[in-house]
């Protein structure tokens, strides 16, 4: 399954919606996604969203879509 991870680049500042970024990962579940992001980045994870087929197709067409691997 493909997941979209919303995050802030640092844990030291208060989160601001304007600074929210996203990345895409493929994994079996959201727990694995959270573990990989926390182990490999200093990011503050806001939300992890599982993408269904329609949402994934939209993201691939309208966003800078690329899968992140650690």
C-alpha cells in the first residue's frame, strides 16, 4: 500500500500548516512507515494517510509524486 506522510522538517519549532510537506512511501502498514521515517529523518510527523486507488491516481497526476525509500 502507498502512504502519504505529512510532516514538518523539524521537531524543535511549533508546527505551521504553511510549512507542512509530504512524502510518499510504500509499506505493509502505517506503523512501518512511521518507524522508517522516525529512524531515518528528524521530521515531525503530523499525519499518515493510506491512499486508495483514486487518490493515488490523483496524486500521481497532480503532485510531485515519487516514492521515498530508506
